[in-house]
């Protein structure tokens, strides 16, 4: 019997009891839809993480001051006094593929403007910071190298700070504000950037020259800094540039070969991997749980096929009597089981896409369904049907033709 004829007979047999066929396929539909939805949620979360990391800056590399011990007490990462502004110039000269560099210091202060006040992050930085972070100016201008050299008391506000100190949408350029009893002039407002890769509000910040933070807010004349933000020339250069940065800083800090780094270098890949590893684990767990429903659907197919073998015993005996071979009967029932699972898989794929779209539209959960996930789910559905359909098909093929014709 040809494959086309076998498929035609299988579909007719399944169509004799549409309700039972539909209920049998339901387990496969739910299983495939669950797998696709879970993988879509995991992939969407991972894609969202990647977008957040990319939005944080272009090919960004972070250098932070390392641990510092005082009297045997570890003060933690970021406390080492050995990272200095001179390191930035050394990197600028000796690492040619470090396109943009910016020294940085941070502080948490209360900002006051007229009758309003707001506690926010004071980010001391340099003039190339907007290029590194791919951050546009909305109003006014960014501070200049002259401001940095003279430790000028100028400030560029994030939109959240502007809204809370001066009013939503107000242009505060030229206005005065106070930070720790120091009067600052507002020279610009940054465009809205949104949440960062770790959920922090990137717009809740005041950007000022790092020299101003050191001299006017911290009261230090030194050039100590807590971080250096760097943008590599291209994504392909990040690992090589990171290695060059490490080599230059070790030399500048005169570290012996057996001494640990007194600084920490992190790239966007490091930042991304820390967050995606948990997402991938959770996605695999959810997809595995959803895959159990595929197994349940396969067991349902096996049960129905066993019932079908019993109901169609006389039909099997008649087919064997007119010349059908064991292989023909086996193939007949395998095709029926495969048709059940594959048609159920197709409906499950459509249901999975619809469910993912609903989650995105109504619950604002990001979903992204990769093509390979659809192919794997569909293939696994077909394999499950064939696997669980083999035993009933083999049982049908082994029936004695004479006994089958006598069956009541």
C-alpha cells in the first residue's frame, strides 16, 4: 500500500470519531503550546537583558577601584585609593582602541532648588561620558573640558531630577541649585534614558565634572577616582582592549607578577552573562516542566490507539485476509498516531504564538519565540506520537487474521 493511500485511510479512520480524536490531540496541543510559550518568555527576557546592556553604552568596559585594607580590615571593592585620573591619560595614550574614556566618582547627596529638594546620585565624570553611554542632551549643553580642568560648579541633570526640582518639562538651564551647600549652575538636561540593566533609574542622576566632586564636595585636592568608563572601538575589540587595559594599569600601579590586581575590569559580556545565566536556567526548567505535558499527551495517544486496535480487530483481520502484510498494518497505525501528534502539534504552535502575543500585549511581558524552538517542539511532538503509537501498532500487526475475523 502506498504512503498516500495509507495516510488517506488513517485520516478517514480518525474522522470516524471526531470528538475522541479532538480530545486525544488536546494533550499534544497544550504540551506544544506550553513549551513554545515558556521558551518564548525565556528568550524574550534574555533579549530584553541584551537590549538593556546595549543601551547602557557602546562596547562599554568598566574599571573599578579594587579592595583596600586598613589595619587588617577589608573595606571592600571600590575603596582602593590607587586608581587615579593619571591612569585615564595612560590608557588614552597606550590603548589606541579605547575610543572614549571617562574618569568617574560617585556620591549620594541632597540637591536643593528653591523650595524643592531631592536625594540623588551625583555622578562625577568627564566630557566623553555621553559618547560612551550613547546619551543625548535634551536641553542646554554638556559641560566642557574647561569646566573639568577648573573644577567648575556646573551640573547636567537627569530628567527625573529636573522634574522633581524644577517641575515636569521645565527648562532649568541657567538656574541655580545647591549640593552640600555649594551653589551649582544648571547647564543642561539629559534625554530620558529609562531603567538600567540592574533596574536602577538612569535618569535619577546629576552629572558634574569629576574634579568638582573631588575638590568641592569631597574636599580633596588629589586625583583619586573610583571608576573609569571606557568605550572600545568595536565589539570585536572588547576582549583584547580589556587585556591591554589590565596590562597598562598593572604597570602603572607597579604590581609585581605575583600580586593581585588592585582594580577590577568588567565588560558588557560579563554584565550580560551574570543576568542571562539565571534566565537560561529558569527557561530550561520551565520548558522541561512544560515538556511533561507532551509526555502526557503521548500517553493519551497510546491509550486511544490501544482502544482503536480493540475496536477494529475485525477490520484488521479482514485486511490481513485480503492480502495486507504485518508491515502494512503496523504502518497504518503508526501513521494514525503520527497524524494525531503532528496535527496536534500544528494547533499547539498556533496556540503558543497566540498565548505569547497575549502575554506581550496585555501583561507587557517580553516574548521572543526562536524558530529552532518551534522546530524542536513540532519534531518532539511527532516523535512522541510515533514512540507511544508503536506498541499499539505492533500489537495490531501481530493479531492472528483468523482470530480477528472471529472477534465479536
